[in-house]
């Protein structure tokens, strides 16, 4: 299959097309999502919560992000693969951010990084793009800021959000992700820039949509946000299958003759 690039995504926006994006953290899942035609795979720092079981995205390290990015990059043949810069790699000296982001391109087969923040990140985005590292900006709700914000809240400051997106675009970001923003504010952001927008909890006025795969397929424990559409119940399937295996071992029906060497 032909590889999607930042140019492909721009063409989608220019021609009124759409972009599908899902998180991936491991080889088999990434392979299935890639085969399904998902355009962009995100090795999100949400893996801290979804895979590692933490209550925020803050604990995951750069080395751990690289470990997961290796697996996803190896699996994806068609999708563009974006890797989150984990806290606080996108907040330290710009040189260090470039060095960390460059690891994604040097050590994995992934293609771009995502960085939380807008206007205040313009100089960093510009330096990264100048260094040859494609950057997706992430505005609106910024999970890495949870301790300053005092929780996860819908972001409604239209003027500031538009300024963030415009600054990110001017700095060279190839796309802007918009998280937890009312749909009319999203529309204002989308209309203020020309690069593709990808929303999560941001309504339909974007070029693309992203969800955490484990939320989409019903493999997440606990609270599900309002903006999630749970389209399958994989946890139930796995639980039922494991219970069937347990029972088959207990009653001696596994292994059967066909599953046994003679
Ligand atoms: O880490 C992540 O999964 C994300 C998405 C929620 C956009 O950044
Ligand atoms: Na993230």
C-alpha cells in the first residue's frame, strides 16, 4: 500500500476529504488498524493510562514511548505514524526537545511527533520543523497540564484557542489536534487555519477524528468520556473466551484429539 504522508493529509483537507486516526501501542493492534485503512496511527502518551494503568499521562517516559513506537512503526505499512512527546520533553530546552523528537525518526519507523500546546510552543515547533521533524500540534484540553488545570475540562476560550492554532500553523505544524472544545469554537479554529484539523471531543467541524482505540473497542476499564463511541465490547469477548478456556481445562475437554501430537 502507498504510504500516507503529511502532504496526503493536506490534500484531504484541500479537497474536502476526511482523516481517521486511532491510537496504537503494540505490533498486532497497529497491524490490524493499518489493514483496516486507518490513516494515522498515534503512539499516544495515553498509553500511560490505557496500557500502564496510571491515572494520568504524566508517568510514561521517553524511553517507553520509543519502545512502543518501535512496535507500531514496524507494523504500519500504509498509515502515517505520529508519536507523542511525553511530559516534560516538550517543555524543557528546545535543543533537548529536538534531540528527543529526533529519536522517533532515528530509532523507530515512525514519521512525526505530537506536542501539547499552541502559541507558547511556536518557537519549539519552528525549531523542530526546521530540523526536519514533522510536528502535529495539540490544542484545547492538554492532559499533560492536568495538575495545573485541576482536572480535565472542556476548553472554551475561543480567542486563545484560535491564537494557539494559528501560531502552531505559522510555526510549521502539519496538522492541529483539537481536544475537548465546543463544536462552534472548533469551527472557528478550523476556519482560521489551512492545515488539517483532527478532533477528539471537538465535534464534527474538523478534517479528521481521533479516538483512543481501547475506548472505541471497549477494552478500557472504568470511566468513558462523553465523546467516545464504544463500537465493540472487546473486554467482554476476551473475558468470555478466557472463561471458556478455563472451563475447558477444568473439564478436560482441552486439549482434544486434533490439538494433540501422536
Ligand atoms: O495520547 C493520546 O491518546 C492523545 C489522544 C487523546 C489525542 O493524545
Ligand atoms: Na497524548
